[in-house]
C-alpha cells in the first residue's frame, strides 16, 4: 500500500506525507479523534466560518515544519533524515492531548492538567505501540535533545504551532488582521550557536507577526461573546458534575460519564492506561450530544443553560481593564436569585466572573532572537524600533462579568 499520500489543505494547497510512519500515526484513532475537536472551541458562534479542527491544524503544522527544516538545510544546517521525521512527528502530535472544545473545558473536565502533559502521555503510548520509533520525537518534545532549536520550533515564542494557527485561524474566521507572512518568516529562519534565530531582514515580518497575534487574541481568542459562550459551557459541565455527584442520573457517553463523575490527577493518567484510552475517545460530539439530551432534563438550571447555548441566547458580558468589584458580583448574584427563584449557592451557575489575559510576547520564555548582519544576537524587543513591541512583552489582563440577558443591572 502506498502510504506517501497528498492532502489538499485550503490554506497551503497540497501537503505531502513524507513517511510511512507519519501516515500510520495520522491513521491512528488517537489522531483521528482530532477531526472532531474544533480548533477554536465556541468561536464559531461569533465567526461562523471557524469550523476547522485540531486535525487541520496538526497536519498544517507538520507541513510547515517540513518547510522550515528544508530552509535550514539550504543554509548549511545539518539535519538528518531521522531528525527531520522526528520533528515533523513531534509537531504533528503536539496537540493530541486536547479535550473537547479545545481550551474551553481544560480546567473543568481535567482540573490542573494541561493538554501538553496529556499530549506527552499519548506520544509515550504511541511510542510503545510503534516499538520505540517515536523516541527522538519525545526528546524534541520534552527538550532533552542537545540541539535545542528543534524544541524551539515545537514550543517557543516563534514556533511552528503559532505560525500555523495564526494563519489558519485568520483564514477561517475571516479576520484579516491576523494574517502573517509565514513564507517570509520561514525563509529567514536560521540557527546560531545551536539556537533558533531570525535573520535581521526579517525584523519587520516578526513585528507584523507579534501585532497579528495580539489582535487575534482580542478579536478572536478572547472575543467577549466567545468568552461568554465558553463560560456558559463551563457552567453546564459544572452543573452536570454537581448533579452526578448528588446521585442524579444523566445521559451521556461512557467517556463523558467517567469525567463527570470524577476529576483525575496527572499521576492517575500515568498509572492507568485505560484512563488515557478513555480520554482518547472523548471529543466535541460527546459534549454536544449530551447537551441536546440535557436540554429536557428536570433540573431547570441545567436544562435552561443547555437551551440558551443551543439557541445562542448567550450571557451579557462586561469586559474591562479594571477589576470587577465585589459589590457588582453580589448584585448579580442577588438578581439571579430573585429572577430565577434559585438558591443563592445555585445562582453561581447562572452568571460568571473572572479574568482573561493576552500574552502576545513573553520575553522570559525563549525570546525571539534576531541575528544581526554583524553576527550579534539580540531580542526582537531591542532590535525593533517600534515601542509597541516592547509594550507587548507586558501581559494585559481584563476582567469579565457575564449574566443572563433578562436581568437588567
């Protein structure tokens, strides 16, 4: 069987699968699950075109990794065929640990466990299944390989992950402000003293990349309507967990039932292979299927939230720079208690508050280094003559408060 297939991608055109091992990994059920997990969670309630999945993103990132490594080879950087394949595998599988709706439920279904940790466990499982063929990819992923630029291409401030998702998310949402010059950035990548750098003539492209990332955060990833929808989804799952713990029967898939009944630690995932296997069956369909069943549940809080989300009757939301005052929170809680006739402790399910942050460029975490014509390496924040680049290194945090639309404050 010919496993060196071609995939027609709407963003890059034809993508070639270079090796039989990569083909087999793509065909594996763990990876095929990513077809049913939307890349942007609930953002399609704001941008209807945002229907692309983690599968699309992972395959696109694999393609860009190949192009980046080919560019480095043309500049005299020795990269063996084994390293080439392992880097493509590492970026292909970097998001395989995502749960339903991507980031939306990460802290609800799996409290305290980041998707990167689960990606690593899935990769270790696949390494066993494929008789050790992913060992080098695992070294790249955990940054234990001596040639550090491989890990920087997988996880850094200018990694292949970000190059693909910014371009792909911009394309599918139609937010043109997120458009980046991926081709030029890749063409100007280089390695200096074992670390990833960008040649000096790429400064303007990196400035554009950082601006695009900042704008995509506020216009897409942290769009206030998407935040409102996500908080409703989180409250639905929290209410479902509460009811299950109280002994209330809830219809859901076996995989979802398991994670509603109990939250698990990373060590439990490590020790119990069946737990990872069950999580590997969980995707967006489990959640939406359950919500369609729960919309008729006798619990009015759960059914009300499910119906509102299905009909896109989302919470109102206030998103601002200053912190939400305690008096405002208590006022909303009181109004929810009065309007819906629920207990004060149950009112928490019908509104939400918290904060979101935009980390456009975190200099402490592997800065984007510019290689000057004189051979010096400097941070983009110092190399750029734009004061906004330096400002982007500061984390911007905004507070939100959201509540039902039939409550007037």
